[in-house]
C-alpha cells in the first residue's frame, strides 16, 4: 500500500532499521519535524488509530468524533452552517470546525514530515549500498506517479457540509448524520434556552466555555509544574540533549537512582510544542517519549529504558568501556497531576523513588526523595 510516495513496506523497513541501530534512530529523530516521536509516527502509519506499544494514543483516533461534531449541524446551499436560534446566524468558524481543522492540519503536517524522513533515510541507505542515481530517480518517479500528497492517507480536509462519494464513506456519513440530527436538535434547543434575549449565540457559547477553558489551563499548568522549578546546572549550562529541545526548559528528574557518570533523566520542551522525557547515558539519548501538554494533562506519559549501573567510562568522551556492566530497567512515569515517579528494577521488585518539586535548589549531584 502506498501513501503519497511512501509505501507501507518502506515505513516498516525504516522502523525495523531504527529499532536496531541507535545512530539511525538519532538521525531519524533529528530529521523528523512532526509532533511527537518519530517511532510513534512510524507505528501509527503502520497501525492507524491504535496506541503504540508504550500506550501513546494516535492523535488521528480523535478524527471520527470531531468529524461527527461538525456533521451534526445542518448546512446551507452555499456550504456554510445554517442559522440556528432566534438571534442570528452561527459563525462558520465555530469551535467544532476549528478543532477539526486544527487536527487535520496537524495530521497532514505529521504525515508529510514522516514521508520526508522515510524518503531521506531510505535514500541515504540506497546510496550507501550502491543504488545511486537510478534508485533516486525511481523514488522520484514513484512520488510523481502517486498523484496525491502525504496527507491523503487521512483523507481530504472536511468542512461542515463535506459529503463523501464512495459507497463506504457515504454509508458512514449517513450514520453520522442521523446521530448528528438528534444531537444538533438538542444543542439548538439548549442554546435558545440559555442565551439571553438578543444575545449572539456564539457570544453565549464563548461565555459558557470560559470556565471550562480556565479549568483546562489550570490542569495543563499543574501537569507542567516541574518547569517552574529553578535549575542548578554546572556553569549554568544544561546537559546537551540536542537541538530539538529548548535548553532553557530542561529540568532534571531528581531521584532516578542509581546514578552513574553521564546518566540522567530529564524533561524538556521540544521544538514544536511537545514535552518529552529523556533518559540519557554517556551523553547519548537512550530512550525518549514525547506528547502534547494537553495529552500529558489527560493521560500522562511513561518511558522505559535499560541503563548501565556500574559502567566504567572513558575520561575523554564519556563513552562506556565496561562491556559487562550491570543494567537495570528505568521506568519514568509523568503523571497528569505533574508528579513524576522514577523506578528502577533489576529484580521482580522495583525500587520506587517519587519526585516532588524541591523547596530549594538541591546541591549538585544530590537526589531528593
């Protein structure tokens, strides 16, 4: 199956490759300009609408519900939303449409970003194995022959009055419209009842949503409270996690024991708006998990990584020199309330060390529990 100029076989090939090659994985993460982690994006391309093995939900899974909200309203002959209530027309840029458009734009950008990474990484691999210009020309021809953009796998952008042409989409549209007719009638009745006489329905909706927006902002702020803590880096220099992270946002997750030179657990804002957990050893990222602040506040974020506990290191570059070093499984759980729990286990009984914001900056190298 092909999406744009990229086939599912190519996506599977790249995913298999980066899972066994840390250098390729780092290159893919650096090249990926979509939201979230490139490993998650590869998984969702192969398994649409299903959570990743780590439990991260596919943002595209919210698409049917948002489409249903838009389809639930009647349409005019010109393609806009029909007037409802006694006070005047409802704006065509209602909240449901805005949410749907924002999600469609995000999915389209993510799809294009993933296609770019797959094409780039496989092109480099092809050149390295002697494929040369012929393979590159073949890839370009495949892209030209596809005739659709990378975002086509998610379907074309929808408006409140979009109608599918295929039998399958038409049948689905009928079922959504039938449900929407009931929901739309109830919503129209509620709007007419709640809105003050002579008030614009959209203004009434904005007023009603203000407390909810405030609650959402407070919930997100609580989930991100670690970023309000002060930092205490040597020479005021945060660890080198990579250009994709905002250096000013990097915070250390204290209490992730055991500690060894070059090993740490951090959280940071990623360029593009996501927040991430980074488990780093010997100045190289071992494992990373990212999500949006809203998803963090709703479901939390978890990452697991195997790290060496007693590896001898090279004084020049910090790389491990002891091939027989013991390893433990580190699990970091960033919960929706903002608390972070780091636990390590080399046996069946893990040692759990909770993290809370310290009252004052801790001395360098000290862990708080």
